[in-house]
C-alpha cells in the first residue's frame, strides 16, 4: 500500500494526504474483527460451512468502533498532525469487512466524512441490515463513493463466493445510486482476488477520484 501511494502522488496535482491505518482487534478474540466491523449481528441465514460456529455470534459493535474513530482517533490526529480537518478533506476506506464498516461510518457520520472507499465489500455478513440502513437514511450531504470488487473474490469455504461478492457490490451500487447526493464510481476488476495485493493495486483509483 505505501508503495502504491508513493507512486501515485508524484504524478498528480495534489500535495498529498495523511493516511491513518487502524489495526483490528483480532488479538482480543477470534471474531473480534467482525464484532468491530459490523454494527449488526451476522446474518446466520447465509451459511459458512467449515467456519467455527461461534462466527454466528459475531458483529454488533460497529457503532462503538465508529465512535472511537470520530471522537478519539480523529481528534488525536487533528491535534498532532498538519491536517485539514473539515469533512470535505476527510475520507474513510476499507476492504472486505473494513469496507462494510467504512460505508456505515460514512453514512452515519456525514458531518465528518465526505468520501468513502469500499473495496470488495463483505455485504454477505448482513446484507439486509446494510441495504435497509442505506434506504432509511437521508444522505443529506454530498458523498463520493469509490466502490469496487474483483471477479475472483475466492474463499475455501464457499465455491460461490466470487458471485456472492459481485452480487453484493452490485446491490450496494443500485441502492446508493437511488440517493440524490451520492456520486458513485463503480469498478469490476477482472481476475482480481480477495487479497491485500489486489486492494493495494486498486487504491490509487480511489485516490484519483477523491483528490484529482
């Protein structure tokens, strides 16, 4: 990721950005990452064969996580670094479950975020809750959304995961386009897998949309 960002900015007209990486809470429990990255419990009607059954009890702490980002982390960064703290210069982004919570955060806190990067969103975690959340919320301020998915978002647990991820991204795209204040840039990346290397390669596309 740092290499992709460094390669992007010398070729752009923008002075640069401050990127803050947030470690997940995996050290606090096997599914603590999913607890933090979803404000809702997992949709257990979507089977995950071979996974630890405890995954069915994960999720639900996402609102607390967003509160930490907005009221603790962002305040610290703004106080200690040369930021432009207004919403027009503040974005949030993530991949997979990180994309799921980032989209939730951007809509929940439109007073803070004006841009969101949604890479390979794990909408399967609870698709109905997220889609209902988008539908029921009035996105009252301009929100720029970078949304993407690869065609080979694979998992050993389900052979249909590539189709599941593509379908989920397309559902999000349709739902978000119904909101009048949303500008969405959607990409389907042929051959890309569910991997850090794929997201790093695509990260400059989001930067181009947000800052060029």
